[in-house]
C-alpha cells in the first residue's frame, strides 16, 4: 500500500462516512491511488477531469454518469462537485494536481462525507 492509499484509508474510510475513494492525477489522467476494490475506469477519470475544466455548467444542469450510474448535481463550484442518487452520493474535489472522488451509501451523512473529503 502506498502513502496515498494509506491516507485514503486512514482519513476517509475509517471514519465510516466514505464508502470508497480514489485520487486521480489530473496531468496524467489516471488513478494514482484508490481504496481496496474501488476501480475507477480511465474513461470515468477523464470525465471527472473534463467536468471541472470544460463542463461544470452542464454538470450542474444535467448531473453526471459515474461507473454506469446517474447522479444528479446537488452542488458544484470550481473546486468541488456534490452529486446524489437513490443509492448514495458522489463527492468530487479538485486541487491543482489531483481530483479526489469518494462515494457514500444512502443512510450516511452526506454533509459529513463532503466535509471529510474537502478537508483531506
């Protein structure tokens, strides 16, 4: 396990507010770390990068597909996107170098999940 994976596990997964998480390198367009068993296809990684740089208004209006599930947009700004569907939610946070994506299940507190991801 590399340092990023350990950070995801220690800071997010162990809190029980986040189900899965991954870190995407914006420059390379690929996942550089993820929690155990959370596979983010490269196409999804590129779509998340694209959502911030070319498509944020459209994401606000139309939502986003991630891993073949539709999520409606609850909140979006230049640094974060918060999406939900009936099964749970998706939090996406952008820094200069990385995008952090995290999922949570229905029944978890979305505001705590958003806060945990944004702090990380």
